[in-house]
C-alpha cells in the first residue's frame, strides 16, 4: 500500500473509532455525549444553516464559487475551532461537508471528474509561522486525499498580508488584493493546462478567491472552481 493510501486509511480508522467506540464529541462545541444531528449535538445541529438558506447571501457571490454552510451559528463556530485550535473533529466535519457537495455534483458544472489539482488559499508566511498551520491547507489536504487528487500546497504564495481589511470598503479591498498572491517558485508547470479546485475555509465577498483564481488562470490553468466550507455575509472580516 502506498504511503498516501495508508495515511487516508489511518485517518479514516481514527475518525471511525472516535465516532463509534468513544462517547461522541460534538465538533461544534466539544461537548460529549449529547443527542446527535449529523454528528453534532442538538443545539449545534439546530444552528447549522446551509449556504442556500441564509437570507443575506454573500455580496460577492461568484458563479464558480460554492460554500457548504452559512458562517452564522454553528458553521462559524466550526471554522473558528478549525482555525484557532486546529480541532481535528471540526476540520473533519467541514471537510466531509465539502466532499459531500463535490460528490453530489453540486459544484458549478456538476460533479468534477478527476484529476484536479487542489490548491489551498495561502496565508502570509508571517501569519503561517505564528499560527503554525493554515486551516485552508488542512481542509484542502483532506479533500485531495479523499478524492484521490493531487494537493498543490505551494502552488500559490501570499506576498502581501491583507488580513486587516475587514473595515476597508469592498472596492478598495479588491484593489489591495490584486498583487497579494503569486505563483510559488517553479509552480508554473504544475498549473499549466490544469483544472484547479481552490479551497478556503470562509468566503465573504469572494475577492480573495477572485484574486487567487486570476493568478492561476494567468499562469495557464484551464479552469478554476472555488470551494469554501462557509459563506459569511461580512461578519468574518471580508474574504
Ligand atoms: Zn455542540
């Protein structure tokens, strides 16, 4: 068995063990042993809203970007647990939602047939050092493993930190994001002619996704689709 398959199996077994043999832990709040709704406790399950169900859709909704859940309520809680604590249960829950959407053919253009290159939206080097990981990378890795697709960790590089843009107007943010990303060193030949799935934890205006996609398309990618675990109406700082 090759190492990648082995890794997938080990993770799958770990998750199955956690789910069936231990008292279930809610990925949304970390409480144990409560009633389950899609593996969430009842209160968390009641506050999980689909991306389609939110009244205020993300303002910059792009036809080629999909999200699984709303950032409001449990969706946002799951993202924050994945982002700040690297909680494996929250990450696994979010990744499963993304996989479900991919496999159900709910992406623009239907179910993407492989092989796609899965590219996480990168953090700036400084932020990545400080946090020690990139939650988008964690999600992209799980998606790539389960789909049997290639993971392009270093395909994109963030050359400008634009995370403090929450209060900046939308047009200004878009302008600042242009030039915030570039192809990683020696990555051009990986991108050329490839179909690319861009992965992030949260999409708000879509400006970040748009900036990344334009770098990939300029680099010769044949197609780019964006997939985020949650869509926010602006409460997450404007990605
Ligand atoms: Zn819960």
